[in-house]
């Protein structure tokens, strides 16, 4: 296991993230994850899962034997995951941004 402490990706939230029962890292702290609807939760876990599958394939292939299609698929999966995650971060922090604007 990596020793680096992962924190919630929502800006201003510094909650550290643990690991789920099946060994996956939590993608957001419980408070922000609770704000996502089921469709968003399904989308972020699906994007994370396909990235992880490609990552395992990538790591189990010798660098000189990695086919370009694998490198492209992995890069695309990472981009997709980041897009989906950014979308979820927006959804999870919606109320907070409004509160901030009201305060300003
Ligand atoms: Zn959070």
C-alpha cells in the first residue's frame, strides 16, 4: 500500500480518504460522496474501474512490449476519469459554492 495520505478532491475539503471493504480507495470523503446522486456515483466508479483495469494491464506489460493501443486506451481512461471526477466535485460542492457567493 502507498503511504501517501489521499484527501478529498473537493476544494477546501481536507478530509483524508480511507479504503473501501473491497480494497478500493474512497474517491471522496463520506460527506461529499453523500451529495452525489446514484447516476453520478455509478459513473465515477465505472470510470475509475476501467482506468484501474487498464492500469493493471499497463503495469503487467514490459515497457518495451506495451502496444500503442494500450497506451492510448490508458491515457483516454485517465482523462475520462478526471473529467467524471471534476463533474462529481462540482456536484458535491454546489451548495458550498453558493454559500461562498452569498458570503461575498
Ligand atoms: Zn470532502
